[in-house]
């Protein structure tokens, strides 16, 4: 857990993470860029609905946004 997001799990927590990553990549095969972005957006919304906790979702947005800023600075 992150001190900045106490309700959010930010360490590896996916059973067979490598297998899921392969499955995610496979789901994008044959899609153009717009369709790939749309798939990602739908997946995010499905998972957000599953989580349901607005505090956790707000924390997740903050963590993801902070990581994006860090990547841009690199």
C-alpha cells in the first residue's frame, strides 16, 4: 500500500501477471490505434465499476497521473 493511497493496492497483486499481460496484448491484436484505445477505455470502466469505491478510484487516478508525470520527466 502507498502512504498516499492507503486503500489502494499498488504492489503486484495479479495471479499469473505475465499470463494476464499476454492475454491483454492478445486482446489488442488486429485492432487499429483508435479501437485499441477504445478497448482500454472500456476495460478501465468495467474494472472501475467492479471496484465501485470512489475513494479507491480517486486514489488510483492520482497514482496513475503521478506516474504519467514521472515518465514525462524522464
